[in-house]
């Protein structure tokens, strides 16, 4: 039986010049000219492009999918067996009701339910399994109005992140013909339940406008409340927990600007403080005072200031929680008499609760070596109770209610693992790798207790490292399928995230982006040096900007890796940053640089961009995944990358591209379908590490 030949993408001459440099891009034809249309109507994709993507899918299926079908099914069943299928969240009280979501056994999507606050018969408000049908269903959540009579719910049915907002009468259970179509997904109610403020995309899929929809009116007549003229700024809409203000937020990755609208009477948006480059701020409100988390005045790790809502401009801001270097303020929430802030110091989170009447503070932290911590405030402002969620790589998620008046901490829910899980069978470690410049890079490990440090352990090393996003050390039912097979599971908390403060982020973006890649390589070398694993036994995984990381480390150190899993990988960085018609390009210039206007940015990005840096060397096995309707990392990025790798690399290590032809950035929409994609990735990791089952 002869081995099937991989698809060979045709080469069409195409060049572009910038800053006196001309580059050839033989696979530029894979970018559909009508990509905006394809995002909403995948059937409009050019047949020649579709034929190539289909050929890659067929090749993957023939060479890997079919051959590992039993292993994939085994992994899928293992992971599904760790999920309590008929599960529900913890009810959140709001006025006369308590709202919740639940999952039913065998079903892909949630139900939205409520009960009377004091207890009683549960009412199903929305069953997403009924609404979804058999196609893609991207549920963007549901929001009941202040009168508790109408449920607004939003869904995307193509994976392109265009959401229709549907209004359901909760007395009759019927949806209105009054549907707000093609929105950007964020929306809030006015206090009188008569209007919804929502975001709208421009022609290039950028959320740039806020409109107000008065119930019962024609959408075409919806007045424009705010419109952003700078294509580098995205807009969103929210509401203070106090209910006093609707918030309009305009932002890129480093600069923000906020407007307020009276949620009772509406009116024109009122500016808090004009945008200043590299100044970020976000607001909440209590008793006519704005509490603002900001990096103003050099507060790199953020501080909290206060100001009257009547005169909110920056010259009136007064420090309330001063900046402390190395203590990163991640989030702030207000209740009637208390302020909560989520902080991170030395890579570990904590919650600080302040009584706003007395100034007294209480700190919530945990003793494990690595853990994840989150907080939420529910629907109600006039309460002393907040909710925290805790987990660690060994400890399933726990949900607590904490009463700030009494100090009582009530365990509401512990994540159940139906197939069984004993935390004592596993170990979590927090180690540090020494980067090329001496920085200490945190690495979180999970493995079966008793693992020998003899260099023989297969390892999955995960990384992201962009946009200031930190990777939590949380519990995952999925990774146990690797760990129980003898894998060491490792997360490299590399620069570009904010695990060690804003400085950690700043030193992993723009001029310092290469630190992200060298930190990851340092993490791998540390694991080898300490005997956890060896060259050729490390499989790496990352998605989106983490997929760029995968492409970069493949080019830089192909000898280290046993395999690379690149999910919706942002690998065509230079060409994307040169294309200002793409949805995310202008807002991303502060993160990566602008190669259109800056020759320095152009040269720097070109030097590390994975697509540009592909060379004639032996690469490890690579598995790339894409989504046809992905507006964030367009399908042609991984397609072009794989095409160039096939034409350039030496050796015979497998190279696969699998494009989901009916999904976007997040992959399949159903919870079980997503598990099948995870099983595909883990089967690839297991085979790449030389294991069979």
C-alpha cells in the first residue's frame, strides 16, 4: 500500500513592496477576495480555494484521522466521562427570581432557567439545544430586562461572530418578530426595559458603533449613539452594577476612552476623560462617585482613583488605592458598601475586599503552590455577598459565596468528576526557567505522583504570551488524558502575558516580542535539564497568538520538539499587519507595530513572522487547525503557512492542516464537538511522543 501524497498548493507569482523591500508571496491566492462575504456565507468561497482546503482535510483524514480513530474515540470518551453532563451552575439572585444555566445529559448547549427567589418550580426560559438545530450555534448569552418580563438572547449561526439579538416574552415564551440583526454581540438594557443599546460592525468587521433599539421600532431607524472614527479603536457597551450608567468603552490594546449615559433617562454620551496614548482606564460607580482602575501617571501595575461622576475628567482624579510596583490590579468590582479587587503578586492571585465605610481590608488567598482564582458579583448591587471560584491543576473547581459583613464563606458547588478523581494522585509544581537575559520564567507543572526525573517523560508544553493575557493554573478534565498516560503537562508563563505584572507584558510585545519565543524555549530547556523530559519528547501547543508562538519556535529550535499543535495560528503576521482592511489589523498595531508606516517595525516583524521565516530545515511533526469563518485569524494564515512548509521543509515528518469548514475562531460550537477536537490534538501529541494508546 503506497502512502498518499500530500496536497501541493499551486504557486502563483505575487509580490508586494514596502520600505524598498520586495517580497514574493506565492500563496497569496489563498486569501479570498470576497472574504467578508465568506465570513457570513461560507458557501461563497472560491471553488479553487475550497478544493485545496478539502484536499488538506482529506489528507489529514487518510493519514492520521482514520489511523487514530480508535485512540481519538478513547480519549473523547475519557474526557466526556469526567464531565457531569446533567450539570447546572449556581443560581444568581436578582429581585424576585434566581437565574441559572444548566446542561442536560447528552445535550450540547445550555438551558437558561429561573426559579422564584425563595424557591419553587423551575422555569425554562431558553433551551439552546432547541434553538441550535444541527448547524453551528455560537451562543452569546442571555440577558433578562429589569422588569423580568423579556429575555434578550444572542446567537451566531456561522462562526463569523455576527450575532442576532432575539427578544422573548417570558409570559408567553414566544420570540418577537423584533430581531436586532447582524450585531457585534455586546448589548445592555435601559432601566425602563424599553430600549437596548448594542454594538455594530463596520464593513471590515470592526465593532465601531453603538445604536439604541427602541422595542417595536424598525432597526433601520435605530439612532446612532456613538460612532468611532479611528479604525484602530473597537467599541463596547456595558452597565455599572449600580444600574446608574450605561458605559461606552472605546479602546485599542493600550489606550481607552469611556463615555457615560444615564441608564434611566438616556441622552447624549458624556465623556469621562479623553484618550491619551498608552493610558487605560475603566470605571464603576457608587453613590455618585466613579472608581477607576487606571495606569495613569506611570502606574504600570495599575492603581484605583476616585472622582465625582459630575466632574469626571482626569485632573480631578484622586488616588484611592495607590500604585504598588509588582502588585498587578487585575479587576475591580463594587457593591453597595464594599469594593473588591483581584490582584496578582509573584504570579499568584488574591482577592482584597475593602469595607468602604471603615476602610478595613480582608485578603482572600490559598496555600497551594499554583492555583486559579476568580471573583464575580452577580446581578445585585445592594448586597454584601460576592462569589469566588477556585481551582488548581490538581483540585477541581469550587464555588463559594463570601458574605463580607459576617465573613462567612459558603461552599456552593464542587466540580464533580463522574469517572473519579483523587487529587492525591497528582502533583503540581511551580518552577522557574532562566531566560536568555536572566529573567525568571514561571512554569506550572502537573503530573502523576511518582514520576521519575529520568528524562523519559513525554511532555506537553503549552504557551500563549500576548495581549497581557495570563494563563491560569486551573483544573482541566481534558489534560488528565495526557497526564494519566505518563505525560508531564506544563504551562510556560512567558513574557507577553501579565503573570509577573505589566512589565512582563511590556517586555513581550512590539520591540521585545522575541522574548516570548526565547522564554518558551528556555522553559523547555529547563524541563530537560531537570530530568522531566528530553529532546524529541516535548509536544507543544498554542492557539491564535499562541499559534504564532508555535510557528516561531518551530523555526527557531525545531530540534527540541517531538510535535507541534498550532490551533488557529496567527502565523502570517507581516502580511496581516500590512493589510489594514482586516478586522483586527489597526487595533493590533500597538501590540505588534505598524509595518505600513515604520520600516523598523517592518523589519522586526519580518524577522520573526513564522510564515516569512520558514526555511529548508527538518521540522518536527506539525498539526495546524483552522476555521473557515474565523474573523480573528483568517483561514488563509494556517493554509499559507502549511503550503510554504510543504514546499520548503526537509525530512519526512508529518504535516497536517485541518480546516473546520463550518466554524470560526473557537472551533466547534457544541460542548461535545469541542471535545472531539481536543481528542484529535491529544491523539497527535500521544503519537508524536511515540506512544500508541
